C-alpha cells in the first residue's frame, strides 16, 4: 500500500488550535447545514463521474474533474460521494480541473500520513479503479442489482466506529450499486501494518463496505485511514454519526465534536426514573391487548357489512343478494328474489314492494364504463311479460357500472337525451347512490321515510351524501 513518492511522516497532526474543517464532495447545502450543527466548518466540493481517457502511449485509464475550496490536507475529514449526478455540478463544474498524478499522490498522502480520514461512498457511478483518489488495492465493480439485503459483518466490541457503522446498516440503500474487490486485506512488508476489514456484505459474502485500519488484524482498537461505503438514505444522519465516531477515535482532529448521548442515560438518575420505563412497558402491553381485540372487532364488523361493499364491486348473484339484504335490512322494504325457485327466466330480477308500490327490477353488474342500452330494454321486456301477474308494477334497473374502478372515478350512465327520456319511465338506481343512502341511514340517522321517498320514484335516483352531511352539520 506504499508509493515510491510517498515518505512515511512522523510529524504530529496539524495544530490543535485550528478549527475543525471538513469537506463534503457531491453533497448539498441541506447536508452541509446539518453537519455544521456539530460546531465545525463544512465546505462543499465537486467530483465528476469517471470517464475513460486515452493516454499518449495508447493505454486507457479513468479520469475525473475535481474541485475543493481549499487543499485537501486542510481538511480533517473528507466525504466523497461517487455519483453520476453530482448535486452541485451547476455551481462547481466550471471551477473543477482534471485530477493529475500529483493530485493522486496528494490523496494517497492524505490518509497514509494521517492528515485526515477519507470516506468514499459509492453510489451509481462509472468509477472502478480508486487510484485516482489515492486508494490502491481496492476497486469497484457493478453489482448484480438485485441484492435484497445487506448485512453488517463486524464484531462491534464496543468500538465507536464499528458501533456507528452497525447502527447505520438500516440506512444502506438496497440493492447496492457497487461491490468492492480488495487485492490485499493485510500489509505485506510495508513500513507500518494495516488491515482491511469488511463492514457490509451480501449473502454471497461480497464486500459492499470496507475500511482500512492501522495495525494488525487482531488489534482491538480502531485507527481508520479510509472507508469505502455503499450509498445511504439520509446522508445528514450518516455523516454526523460517522464524525462523532471519528471524534472518539481521533479527538485531536475533532476537538469541537463531542458525543454527549451518554448524559441522557437513566443510569445517572435515581431508580425512580428508570421505573417509569416499567410503567410505560405495562401500558404498552395493555394497549397491545386492547388493540388486538379492536382489530378482531373491526374484522367482524367488516364481515358483517360486506354486503355494502358488494354493492360497488360485485355482479350476478352476489350483487343481487347484496341489494336484497340492503333493501330488507336497511330500508325495511320487502324484496324478493324472482329466481329463487329457479323455474323462471328472471335470473337477475327482484320484486320490491312498499305498501301498494311494486317494482320489478333488473340487477346488473358490469365492468363497462358505458353500459349497453339493452339493460333498459330488458326492464320493459320483463315488465310486459309479467303484466298479468303484476298489473300495477313499474320497472326498475339497479346497476353497478364500471365496477372495477374506484366509485368516485366512475361516470354516470345513460346521459344522452333519448336515454334520459327512457329512464323517466322506470326507477333507475346506480348502486353508488344506493350505497350512499344506506350510509346516510346507518351513520347519519336519515329517516326511512325520507330515504324511501328518494329511492322509490321514477327516473334517475340522485342523492349527494356530502351535501346531506353538510346540511346536518349546519343545523347542529
């Protein structure tokens, strides 16, 4: 992991008295503001997506353009998001310049000489080699694009960085866009020992996140140099949590950052405080039981009133059964299935009776938005056939049209002038109107007399439930 142009430095970190400054590359102002809340200076920078360039000798290599307000060694931490759509491109693209060999060495020296921590986040991008950012022996490859889960594989052992990375696992975007291939996981014959640890993996044990730690593999201390991570949701939260972990590892770098979460622990209060948690748990347990009972009650009520919903979704016998039940149970009318003995041709007909009024009605359900006029013709045809048995009956059509569409999005049927004229000779009921009238009776106390006066009259039956509710509210 060394470079001939890089010399190991024994110099101490930069002055403790300088205010911590970090660089966010390919992040936005919202994230800048959130991270600034830690009491540090935060700058935004830019890195283009990688593109292939042909060198004078004919070989191909990746290049990218980069911009930062200050030299990278003036930052204690750098977060680089590799993405094909940099959020600040419009602001910084013209200021960027191609990363050259000297810049690559500067990136390498940055983490190798412990001038700061480098964190690279691989989102959807064309980067494969990371040498352009001073990271050898680790490259990115395209993922299969269908990993359902990502797992944290580190043993945390109360180590701040590992704890933070494990807690961030739920924010990892799945499926990940990139895998990481590592050439060497341990140092071999270098001036200082280092180990690369896997952070996140898929079920195939492929690396999705790694970090290089100074020291042997068996070291029990985190001394991170660089991290390569997958894309996350909520970068404000991710970067803030990582910086707090970095501050515990390198307090001399991040003197302004302190994680005071421990001060909120109940163990620094009398037992009386923690006992409240027991009360909360008991209340939650009791509430859980009551909620379960209510869910059962709700399921039973939905089953009991399923016939109301059937008005809007069913056809055939199920629709006819729902109509009959509503007319008898809700409107208290006498409604009879004309086909109950299966000996006549009235397969979808019902007889509705109220005092001296008799309605011989067809019950139809269709997926058509504009139902056939044949339905109306059948009403007159059946009425003519039964004139001897029901001389005073009038015809009726109860129609559930466009039944696969949400009721509020359905159009009205038979709105042409000649069709409207035919409707004046029968009782035409859209099942949406029958449903709304039923709700007015059940939920809002509409009298049966008023409901029947709306329902049982020739022509298109019309009723506006919302208008009715507003009228009730105005009277209260």
